[in-house]
């Protein structure tokens, strides 16, 4: 694969959890005056804007840790946000044009995270995901996630695709701090059949043992925190 190929990355923002331990809809809980779900989505949008601005250009001057890195000029990145909550669906519609973030109402998400994952895969399939593409999942309860971490995971996948023999490539790229892994998590197309086998509240980590996984180190453990209880804020 070369950088001239039309690689596609589908970013699925999962704003659909049941918040059972939180006691109320945590995604609508305000942190510093802003609903929790808005933080991660803003970081994704900023990351994608950066990719579009820099695609095809050498970014050595602003990414000294990866000299010579170039986002493929034809790289396409799409964002979909999946929720079971009308308030979030409507809020995303107010904040973003659909060509920036495509909101999806999915009532089946209440049955477990696997239903949100499958909904995201369906969206990617409708937009033509193919063998050289990736699908990334980002959870909406990580308010400290930064655009830099999202970009690190994406760059790891692009660099692996360019540098590795097809038989030696990694299949999954997961954000990590030392040995602690979290989200975002990005999967090669070939992993999708296993993701579609997930049931109820099984998440993507269920398939890790079957594939080659690369841990992508991030700057701060705090970015990987998912807020499940009020005292964690």
C-alpha cells in the first residue's frame, strides 16, 4: 500500500452507554459547565480537522517524534456518533453539520455495547469500508481525551500500513499508558467479522487474543480515564 491510495478511516463515537453505576445519564452530566459527551467529540473533530489541513504535507516541523510523517493525500476520515438518547442526538445535530459528524439514533444500544459496535460497522459498510481501511471506536465518557491521542493512534495505523509486509502488519491499535490500555481503539478491516460476533455487553477487547495488537503510548494516564462514578470527576 502507498500513501497515494484512498485509505478510509471511520471514527465511531459511542455516546450510548446505560450509565448503570453512575446513577443517571452520565453523558449529560456537566463537567465545568459542559455535558460530558461533548468533550471527546470536540477532540475527534479537532483531530480530523488537523488531518485534513495537513494531508499530503510533511509535518516534520510540528511532529519531531515522527520525522517525515505524511498523512496520505487521499485519506478520507468520517465521524459518526451513535446514541440511544434523543437529547444527545439532537445536541450533536445542533453543534455539527452532518458532513462533520453524522449522528445515529440506535435504540438497540441499550442492550449492550456490542450493539453500538455493530451499528458503527453497519455505518462504515454503507460508506464502503474495504480491506485497506480502519474503523476506530471512541467512548464518550473520557472527557480528558485529547486530539493528540486520537492522532497518535491514527498515525500508528498509517505508519504500520506503509512500513509493514502484509503478513506482519498489526491488526489493532489501542491507546495505552505503560501497560494500561483504554480507548481509542482502531481495528483493521479484517477484524470486523470477529467484532460482529460480539454479544450483549462484550466490547472490542474480547477479540484482542485473536489478533496482533499494538499499544500506542499516550502522554497521560488521565486521558484514558472513563468516568463511571461521580467521585471520579
